C-alpha cells in the first residue's frame, strides 16, 4: 500500500525538552502551525499529569506568523527526571487533538555537565 501523507500541522520542536539546574528558569517553546489544507483552532490545552510543568498557549497573530506558541515551564523544585504529555484539543473533524511530549531533566546546581568521548 502506498500513498501520499499530508501533514495536519507543523509542530516544532516535536517535543518540549526542559533540561536545567535546580533554581533556574527552564522553559521551552513549541510552535504549532496549522497547514493550509487542514485549518483548525486549538480549543483546549490539558496536561496528562501537570505535576512538574506549567504551560501557556498564545493564539496565532501576525507577530507569530499564524502559529500557536505553546510555552512549557519547569516548576519542579528538586533534581530529577520526569515526562508528561500535553494534549491540544482542536475543532477539526480530521484530527481532534495533537499531543506534545514533555521531557524534563533537572540537575543539582553543583552537578557538572557530563562530558567525554564516545567509545573511549
């Protein structure tokens, strides 16, 4: 079976990665642009857990060149890893929701970054 796959939306980056140190501001911005073939509006935003993140959605405008901007901010106060999923509900009959994965790694302020050579 072969066929042409058309994108419903351009989502960049595909995942929100929140990597930083305890006590610092860590955030990521995901740009969601509806394609001309499948216009839609985002009607709701929900986090699966929401325990370690806060989020805000900015509506499309001339300033954002017609894209939604989803800002995801770390609110975890201690070191550790976490994952979450943000669901964007749409008014589209083609696709009723989009999902954006969130991956966080918050390290202690005293940790040094991991460096080294592969295979060495």
